[in-house]
């Protein structure tokens, strides 16, 4: 059973459980931890598990982290409406777990994000200037 199949089955089980609750009953579900990149020390999300075990995706995640370290993305995102915050991007990235081609979806998300971050990262001036 693939990771995405397991996740779908768990989600269906949760939804069916909720359907059996009496009207007005609620289930307390803690919010997911705030992340901006894959957590390979304790991968919680299906997408994190895939990224942490796929060398190409792991390298893309590392490249993205490197670019994030070079700029104040929070300030850039606050000043420019066309730049998505990293937590918002991460939540969107996590939706890849529901895609039929989970790894391809993640790859595309990372490539797009890295391209955006590279465009925002100040380049060093040429030598002699």
C-alpha cells in the first residue's frame, strides 16, 4: 500500500467517524505544527516522509532552505502581494499528498518555489564594482 493510499483510507475513516457523531458534538483536533520545509527529524506529513526518503526531493528541499537563509522572505512577502509566505507555500505543498503523482507534484512545487526564491535573492555584484 502506498503512502497516499494509506492517507486516503485514514481520511475516509476519520470522515466516516465524524458522520456518526451526534449533532453538536465536536472532535478536538490539534493544529498541525508550523513548518516551512520538510522535517526529516520527525516527519509528520506524508509529503515530508516522501521528501526525506527521496534523494532528489531532499536536495530540492535543501536548495530551498539555502535560498531562504539568504533573504528575509517574511519582509519581502509583507511588502509584495505577489510573493507567497513560506508557511502558506508549505501548506500548499502539503496538498501534493492528495495528488495521484505525489512525487511529481512535490518536485514541481519545489522547482517553482526555488525559481521564485532565486529571483528574490539579491545577487552579488560582479567583481570590480
